[in-house]
C-alpha cells in the first residue's frame, strides 16, 4: 500500500491578550439528525417519517426511553437518556464518514510540528481509486450516534475553523482546537483543482444488526452470599428494567437515581466482611461493565 504525505497544512495564528447545540429537559433531549449526502433522505423515528435535506439536517426532540430508527429499510433500537454532564452531538443514519481534526494555533511552525506530532495517524484512503495511506492529525467516525462527550470538539460541522484565536494568560503561546468535518468538506481542504491526484475515504457502513448493543447482563442473584447485597441488586434490576420500559421523565428520573452519588455510595458500602468470596462485588461489576461507559452519552443502541 502506498504511503503519501498529506498536503494539508494548518498553521494558524495566535492572538495574545492579558456547535450543534442541544436542549435538555427533564423528559427529553433534542438532537440534530445530519445528512451529509448530496440527496435528501428519509428517516423514520418510531412511526414518524422525516425528510432530511441534502448536506443539512433537522433537530428532533427525543423523549427519554426506547425508540426505533429506520433508514434504507434497516432498523435499530436505541435508548435516549440523560447524560451525567451536558452533552451534544448528532445522529448519522447514513453512517457517513466524519473527520475530527486536531490543530494548534501558534506563531511558530517549529512549535506546531512538535505539538501536532502525537496526533498524526496513518489513515487509509484512495488516491485516484488506488489504495494508499495519508498521515493526518485526524480521527474518522461513522457511528450512527456521534456524541461530543465521547470525542470532544470545539467547532462542529457547520462552524468554521477560525484563522486565529485569542488566549488568556501571560505564558500561553499556543492553543489546541478540534473541529468536526463532514467528509466532503474535509476532502475539499485536501483536494484541489490544481492537483491531479484526488483523495477519497473508504465508505464502510454496517448493517444495523451488526452494531454493538448495550443490554443488561443476566444475573444469578442466588449466588450472592450476602443477603443485604442480594436484596439491593434485586431492587436495582427492577429499576433498570423500569428505565428500559418507561418513557419521558419516568425513564429519565429512574436513570438519574440509578447513577446518583447516593446509589453509588450505598452500592459500595454493602456486604463488607459478610461476603468472603466477593460474590456481591463480582455481580455488581457485571452491571458496571455493561452500563457505566454510557454515563456520559445521551444515546445508545440496545435490543
């Protein structure tokens, strides 16, 4: 495979001195549904068909709870929920490529080269249809749900990367910024009418059925030797099932209770000295392994 060096150069100026947004309520979250393709698309959320304009999108309010997304004859089930801190992002039903670019604003080319080096990766591309690689400070995403808390950016797809930024502090001489691009917009920064070689990215969507699903594990509570812990986890499983099967504020409040600081403290205070085989801790960890990595996000695929 041919390896080529990127023609993309981003050395930005620094000024020295002394997003898709989302709306949250107690029962729902607004999220942008994006369509980066050149044609309008049809997406069905539950039983409602939506027309998403080409190279644009729409904002849609998702009630907390379980929903179905259907695109191009393929369907998936997902949960909308609160995040433990404010979050935003967008939905990518076409599983198109989005590029998260890291750059630095500095007055020195040499400093820029040093700072950007850890972010350079070999990215598979096609050059005039021939497989190749480019070294770029980017990450590529084609997930259906792209969440900002998981992959933070400063500028979203409809926001321009500025020519300069202002930083505060006497000893600050550089600033890191990250921008999310639609694929076509990013490739426009690489491809030029003056260059014969045209770069493209591979398109690798999955069937919705192949996307990883987050579900509660099946737990054997009878194996827990500590009665106090067994009763607590039995109650927790009932609440998790309530979260998955209710809508709106009931689902949202149940999730907040399940992930609250008070629940965490109680969960880790039980069964001390009463469970020599750690049966309670091992069973608790099964739930944590399945669900704790979802705390920062608003959407996840489930059954």
